[in-house]
């Protein structure tokens, strides 16, 4: 929204619209099912499975009550409670509730909320679904890109032969090809070529892309000027540029969203005690440990001589059995 405002100011003859693309059909309950209020972890107690966006909102009243215990009489507490209750207690599923919540918070700024788990939207990618299921082209295209990237960068996501799930009520399972048929894992569903083509034509909404095809779906439904994501998202989007070209889908400008690291008082004291700066803390764990050891020891950390001594000892030990055998045969 901020970027849209800035661009509007720079280009007054153009209109820029902020869009929230809701990943409701492929969200992970392990990620979304809990929140922390202070030091307490609050968890939504549900046995539902499948796409989180399609899950019923049952049982969320208890979670909202726990949240309000922590908020207490803080400023806007009553407004927060009203907003949560109307969102999650007056809508049938999570994606409808989230749409209401986000619109109530940001609709006034012109934010457009897009829910991709919709039959009309999925109609737009029927050709991509067919190519993925019959040719599995995304596996080769993305693998070729990864081979080039991994020379200098860490690979964020790897493609499967088929990068699609099959959506049913209460389940979202991978599709795999075995011989002349396609199977939906952990279900009795099996499609031959004719039945699979019929399923795509009549029910494209039952097919859900994984991380490799998600971006192509997103930009096919609503081409964007820019995609704003976190570090992990940007990392795997970089892998997809050739895939976008393959499907003739516009590839957006990638922008890293703003983020911050919150250091509480206790953590700040420990960092100060260990003489570790905030900048150093962003290093990989192994580099941070090595840096800490080098900074706080005078010992020689190079063990080349010790390795050579160990190798010499092993060589001597290997020679001993041969010498013993030879001696046993001598008079």
C-alpha cells in the first residue's frame, strides 16, 4: 500500500493498486494454527485437515477468548474483540474470515484482496495444468535454473515431477503419475487420461499448485508490476523466471518486504555479555560460533600437525597385523 502511494506520487497520470494475494489453499496449519501472546503459546484446537483456507471456523471462539485475556483493557481492546469475533465467528471458513478481517483493516486504503481458490480463477490455468500433468515441463525448466543458481546461492525449493495437489473436502494430497494413470496419494482416487482431462475441464478448482507453480498461477490470474515477499519467498521466486518465460507469463519485479528483528531486554543482555553485535547475529550459526571462538581464544585452532600425527599412527597400526602374521610363519 505504501509503495502504491509512492508510485502514484511519482507518476500522477497512473493508478497503482495494492493487492493482497491470499495463499489460503496451500497454507500450513503448523504455521498458522498457533500464536504467541507474551510467552504463552495459544493454539487452535482442531482436528481438521487439508487446505487451511477451506477449514471451518469452529472452535475459534475459545482461542479468541484466550487472546482477549492477554489484551485485557488495553487501548482498542473492545474494537479488536469485535473485529475478531465478526471475522471468525460469523463466517463459514478461514479464507472468508481472513478476507473480512484484512478488508476491515486495510480496505480503506484501496487494498484489493484476491482469493485464488475460486473456480473462475482456476479456469485461467487449465492449459498449464494439462502441461504439468502430461509433460511435467516445470521439473526440467526449474531444475536447469537451480543448477546455475546453486553455484552461488542456496536453493530454497526443489521441483517435483508433478507440482500439483488435488483438493477435496478435508484433504490436499499430491498427484503422482504411475505408468498410464495418475494417482492422488493417500486416497483411492485414480485417473486415466480421459477422466483426468474431463476433471480439469469441469473442476479446475480441485487442482492446487505447490510452491513451484504458485507464482505462475498468481501472475496468470492478475499480472502484477511487482511482487513483494519475505526473504524465503524472494529466494524461490528467483528460481522461477525461466518457468514464467516458458508459459509466457509476465514476470514481476521482485521486492523484499520490510522486516525487523526484535531483541528483547534479556536477549540484548546476553548478546552484550557474549560480546556479539546485532550485525554478527545475522550470520550463519557455524560462522558465528567460529567467529566467537577466534575472538575469545589464543590457542592455535589449526590442527594440521595433529591430523598428520593421527594419520601416521593409523599407518603404523595397519602395518602391525601384517608384521605379526609374517612373524608367526617364521621359525
